[in-house]
C-alpha cells in the first residue's frame, strides 16, 4: 500500500482490504487521528469535492444539485467516515514504530494539523472517499431525473 503526504487531491479506485490491526496499533491510530486532525482534514476534502461536483453539475443544468442535496451527500459521506474501523483498516500496514513517528511529527509540527491541509494518508482512503462521493452524487442526480 502506498502512502503520501498529500493535500486535497482525490481520484477513484477500488480497494481491497487486508491485515487486521492490533490493539496497540488501534491506540496509536486513534492518537494519530487526533493530533493530526486527520478526520477534520478528510471531511474538508469531502466538502471541497462535493462543492466542485455541485458547481460542475449546475453549470450544465441549473439547480441539478441543490444546497439541500449537497447537505444530504455530505451527511452520507460523514457517516461513512465516522467509524474508527474505517481508519484502522486503512492504517493496518503502518507499524507501531511508524505510527509513533507520525504522532511525534505532528506534535512537533502542530501548525500543519491546524491548517488541515497536510495529512499523511493512505491513498486508498482518499480513493474510497472519492468513490463514496461519486456514488452519493450519482444517486441524487438519478433520483432527480426520475421526478
């Protein structure tokens, strides 16, 4: 699995899950998510992506995605990324030593986490986020076309 220090770039891809996490890893993953403000940054990425999709869709057909639709899409996405297990699965291949190093890095460079723009993230997690947004948006548009 590839990992990147990444901004807010999103692209879709299917993900295959594998190795389970240990309790020690889970504790470190929880701490990493907290000190890096990982979840906040991920949800900011979702906000940006959904807003761009709505603007693009609305350029071709006025009000194809309303503000109410955007809120519904984001609620669906937020609920999918509100479970610790999502993060445990994605960070399973990161060793305890690597997690401890990441935690130390973010504690020593707290301004990176405050901005929410620079996060260490498994590429697959961003791909999954993009896929979830694409599917939720597609459902909204299909439901509107049926009306």
